[in-house]
């Protein structure tokens, strides 16, 4: 019996890795970026974002949860009755995450 | 091997209304969990826009962080934080199911495995906080 090869394990792997990164790291970053700095609890000149390993960390922090979003949102939209355009949704969701990967790398390299 | 069975086009499909997830509390919580990924992604895109300002000029970066002080942005970050925390908790709960923990022969109960994840999350968060404070200037 021929087994059909699909991209599913790759997307699922990225979804899973993104889920772990989002679960452990995103809340503290929302507190820092969304509350601590704007409300003046602490200051931030952005100097730390020029450190190379901080950039590498940010790449992982930003990119992996984008794939997590792509996988979850694709299936959510299908479940909400958009199965008829599921090919288009796949391109928009996974394509969005791929574009996001390049944009993130470009911005981090520019800093 | 070709599929053997009835023609899929002739099968009966019950039509599911698009609002099926509003009919039951667990369906609704499931949908909230799925939607958490949208708010996490939105937060990360805003964060990316903030980092992009750094590549322009330090003034642009400061102006952006000042703008996040408005009630609208604070509200957005509050909603994003609640969704992110919901994602964390549900993720740790499902991790306890997917990755059961054993000590010798004994299987550790799921609530304890979830609690261990929450503990690890707290430690990681404190480490990120300390590194941020140490490196920011």
C-alpha cells in the first residue's frame, strides 16, 4: 500500500514548537512591552535589541508562534464553515507565517 | 491502492451551522482557545512594528513606546495577555495528557504535571524579566 506523503508533520511540528514558545514566553513579554515600559514602571531605550543573541531569541519568540497561529487559525476557519475555500485559507495562513518569517529576519538584521 | 466504498458525493452530510460553537460551553471554550493564537500573533506583529522603529531612529522607537501608553493600546494588551495566559494554561493541561510523567513505575497525576509546567513557566518568566532589566541599558 502506497503511503501518501504530506506536509502535515512539518506544519504540526512548527505548530507544536510555536505552542510551547507562546505558552512559556509570550505572557511575560506582553507584560514588559504592553504595560511595564508604556506605563513607566521601567525604561527601555531599545539598546538590548542590538545584541546578537537577543536577536536570535526574538526570531524564535516571534516566528514560531506565527506558525502556531497559522495551523490553529486554518483549522478554526475550516470548522467555522469555510471548508469550501480551504485551499485559499491554507495559502493565506501558512503563506502569512512564511512571509512573517522573512519580514522578522529582515527587521532583526536591520536593527 | 484505490479507495473502496460509496461515492463520497452521494453520502449524506449533516449541515453544521457556523455558530455551532455557541451552543455549548465546552465548544465555546474550545473556540476561545483556538482564537488565543490570533491575539498572540497580533501582539507579536505590534512588537515587530516597534522593533522596526529601532532600525529607523531612536526617537521613532521612543515615540512608538509613548503611543502604547494610550487607553486603547493598554486595553489591547490586556486582552492579549488574558488570551496568552489562557493559551499557556490550556497548553500545559494538554501537555500533561500528551507527555505523561513517571517516577519509576508510578504515573504522576495530570493536575500535578500541569502544576509543574506552571511552576516552570513562572521560573522562565522571572528569568526573562531579570535579563530584560539587566540588559535594557
